[in-house]
C-alpha cells in the first residue's frame, strides 16, 4: 500500500488535533491534554529550535563558499547578490505592508487573546522588560549588538542569530580569500555538515503530523475559541496576496522593464518549473528544470544559469521571507504584542538574512521563522497558530522563490550581454525532465 504523502499526513494531524481538542473540552479532558499531549508539541517546537543555528551555519557557509567563481565572474556575482538582496527586501516590506494594513491577528477576541497571553505571561513580561531597557540605549546600539564578542555565547541563543549570521558571513569571506587547496578541507566539512543537517530536517519533518496534532489539540484546550481559525484564514489570505503580487506583478514587470521580454513569454517559459516547485515545495528539487527552462526557453546563456540559479536556490527565498514577515506580525498581533517600528526593521533585516540560510527543502522556512520570532521576542509557541496550514503556503512560496530565481537570471544575463531570444513555442517540452 502506498504511503500517504507527508503534506496529507500533516493535514490529517491538524484535523485530528482539532477534533481531539473539541472532544477533550466536551469530556473534561483538558488537564489530560495539557499533561500528556501538549508536551509532544513542545518537543516538536524544541526540535525546530534545536536545528535552527546548525542549519543556518552550514547552509550559509556552503552558499558563500560556492561563490569561489566570483573571482572570474565578479561583475556577474556582485549584480546577482545585489539583485537578490533587493528583491528579498521588497518581498519582506510588501508582507509587512499587507499584514499591518489587514491586521488579521487583531480579529482575535480580547478574551481569547488574554488566555493566550496569560499562558505565556513570563515571555510577555520579558518583552516589556526588554523594551524598557532599550530606552537607555544609544542610536548605534543595534550596530554594536551585531558584532559578537564570543561566537559560542552568541550561538547559545536563537535570539542572537544576527550575530551568528555576521560571524558566518565573515568566516565565509575568509574562506574565499585563502588559497583553494587550503579552503577545500573546510569547505568539504561544511558541505557534508549541510547534508547531515538537511537529513535531520527530513527526520524532524517525519514527526510533523504528530507535532501538529499535539499543538492543535493543546491550542484548542488552552484557548477554545473559533475566532482563532477566522484569523488564521485571514493570515493565509495575507500571505497568498503578497505572494501573488510578487509572482504576477513584481517579477514580470522587472523582466519587461529591463529585458523587454513580455509577460506571456516569461510565464510560458518558466511555467513547468513553477508547477514542479508547487508540487515539491523544494527549490533544490526544481533546480534542474529551472535551469533547463531559463537556458533553453528564456534565452539565458549557460554561463549565467550555472552561476546565478544555484546561488539563487540557496540565497534567494523571497517567498519565504514574505511569509516570515506576515507570520511574525500575525503571531505578535494574536498575542496582543505591539511591535515598534524598530521591531519591524528587525524583521526586515532578520528575515532577509535568515532567508540566505534557508535550505531549499520543504519545512526549512518554518525553522527560519523561529529565528525571526526570537529576534523580536515573540513566543515561539505561536507557531501552533500557523503550522497546520504551512504546507499549502510552503507550496505557494516555493513558486515565488523559483520565479524570482528565473527573473534575476534574466536581469543579470541582460546586464552582461548574455541574453538571447526566448524560445517558448513548445513550452511544455522536457517537462518533466527525462
């Protein structure tokens, strides 16, 4: 008998958790759920938090070390990274704009919000205390805090992830500048470490259906209010609208403006890769198809695709960044936590930098969200509010990531004179690749 796909298992775990929570309330099993079910949800959250720092260290160092060819393609490399960073900042800012205008988390009733906050009063108080202490800090405190005095101390807390990222980038630059034969053992180590971390994520995601079950059951028992699910639908709508704007407006307009390739041609060329991205939720799994479509059907020279697209699969996670921004603000709204302008700037920087270290595999965006939540002091348990519908949203945001990779490759190719005429007459050729 064929095993049920993981995303269906997660959806079943969500439904079972909601049903169990309702039954627990009606039969007086609230305490049993809190004592014997909720801990497994906490364990699952802890596993995600456990893997966050190793994931970003291994993935980011691998991504930076793969830029060895930047010595030959310095012009192309600088433009590639620059455009990727700009589009990521645009995606994060767009997400913040939508979620702040819509405010889906504010639809949760005051009573439900109070129950949520009361359950995590310690963390809420620590947020208040941190805000008070920041009043006496100077204007350059954020820049000062970016540079750690002890990397091992910084790596001991997910809240210090910006410091860890700073060190990893600094380390990666050093790795590029030393002779290749000296760098090879270190690079090989982190390449292998990255593979191990990705396998650990696979193992953790096997427990996702059970983690979702425990989290949703506990959430129903702790805050038995249907307005949470109304807010959840609004949250999903915010994410999908933002992703849709990126796919159907931002990228095709950039391509049209800078390369002259029209809207229909761009989508005909990249559609098979978008379909595969949607079905696999993995930029890495889609990469061979993306390279084939961009090179053979959108006219990008192989020298550009072989450099820009693999880098994009690691550092260009616009869809993931937009989702993280919306999710972080939504969870804060659900807990009644007011985010300051500085907090939202932290989201922009953290989501942008964290996306660079996001592995191109399903579920990695959720791990990176833990980093963003920790950076602004929002309770990580709030993941329970959104994890149940993360899989379909993950499918959508992977389409954004792949579309962005294709668009940026065309922009870079045009800038270095390596963009030919698109060929999309037989747009479904070689899909799936043989």
